[in-house]
C-alpha cells in the first residue's frame, strides 16, 4: 500500500509500505475513505518537534472495515467507521469517566495518511454508522475524528453555556470548529480572533458574531471592551503557543473558564496570575470517542457542517503539497483522497 512518511523537516514522501495486518486480537484494519493533514503535523514538518528517522504520519481517518481480530465482536467488514486520533478500549476507569483519550490502553494513531490503517482497541475506538453515508458527509465525519471533536472539547472544557459569551483564540481548523461548537452549545456571543479574511468569513458562517484582529495586550483590551470590561465567560485556546495561552487566560472574566486544546509548545502558566484571576483552566487531548455518537449524529442530520474547514482537496499522491499549502497558510486544512 501507499503511506506517508516524514524523513525530516519539510521532507514528506508517499512510499510503498507493507499492508497493515492484525497484530492483536483486538485490532481491526480499515481501508481509508478519507484522511487529512493536521495542524499538529506541522510541528515536526517545521522542525519544531524533532523527527527521529523516517516516521509514518497521520492520525485522522474515516474508512471501511476490512478485517477484524478475533476479539472484536461489534464490527464487521464493509462497515463505514469513524474513530479518534487516540485509541481507547472504552471500558477502563478513565474511559468510564469520559476521558477516553487517557485510556489505560491508549495508543496514539500515527499511520493514517495511507491506503490502509491498523486500528488498535478497535471495538472501543471505532463507531460504525448505521449505513454507509453519502460521500458528501465524509469530510464532516472525518473532521469529527479530530478537529471537530477537539473544538467540541475546547467548548466543553471552557463550559460554554446557552446565552454565554465565548472567545475563540486561533483561526485554524480547530478554532473554526470551536466556533461551531460554541454555537451548537448555545453561546449568544462568539468572538473569533482572526486576521485572515478567508478564515474570518468561515468563522462568521459558523456563527461568530464578532471578529477581533488585535493580538496581545491590544487583543485583551478589545475583548474586555466587548464584554462589559471584565472578559468572556468562556475562552477556547486553540493554538498552543505561549502568546495564545496568555491571550486566552487574560480574555476570560473572573470566574470564567479557559479550555486549552492546542498542544502546548513553550507554554508556562504564571501561578500567581492564575490564582488571582479566578479563571478555571482545563485542557488536554480531546476525549473524541466520548463525543463520537453525538457528533456523528450532528453531521448526518446537518446540524453542523465541519467538513467546510477543508479548503483544499488532493489525491493522496500529492500529500507533500498538502503539507506545503498548510505550512504556507494557503490552506486551512488539506483533505486527502486515497
Ligand atoms: Zn480505556
């Protein structure tokens, strides 16, 4: 089969790899229907995360069950399935508490930009749709496997409530999905922080009521101006840089909450500032599996359309161009068709 391998910063290649096989009785192998490039794939691509030799890439997928291990009873070949970037058995104490991305048997997916993928913990990880959905739904369902699930978690962690005010820091795919989530959870005012015209348009389409282009202290001042001088009820931090985290913490009102879902790079939180701010802080890798049934339903009933974050569609052969386009910010998110 063909699979994506990173050899070093900026060096993405589609190579011929061995077809994945069932290694454990709890595995499944799926044929990839769609996959994509994640903003977090840019960390190694840009050399921010070290690449220790050639490594397979990709953790977002929807596909068709090809084969299941002997202990997988809930799935059968031919079914259309949606999963998560983190596998989970869905039975351990952490899964039962809803923190499926901290499953005691968790494995992070990393081989999905390929024709076929082995899914560990398949029974707990994969959710099959009742029937094979029309192809027009596939991009939305693919988004649910990571960016939409993560945007949902950001809003959930920031405790967005009906009638509340939410600020979204970051206008990448996760930030835009955060806008979708805040809207779906009933936020009355959604302030998106973005300076890019095409992303601002999408944010508006997804439900943003205000746009703030300022950053840093000016950005904080602008948010306060828009929120009775105190800051927002909920802030979704969807970037992962020190600047974004500071922006988020200072944009929340006393007693407000920050949900942080950008993988932190160089982020340090000042304990004294946090203490005196009365701001609640929760984040981490999104427990996507917990949300899957609900989010799949949201997509199939057209209540949300996160598939719109894909503004570039490429055949898998052109995966390297997908990375380049996202790195150069020519695309929000690149969809790959095997
Ligand atoms: Zn578990």
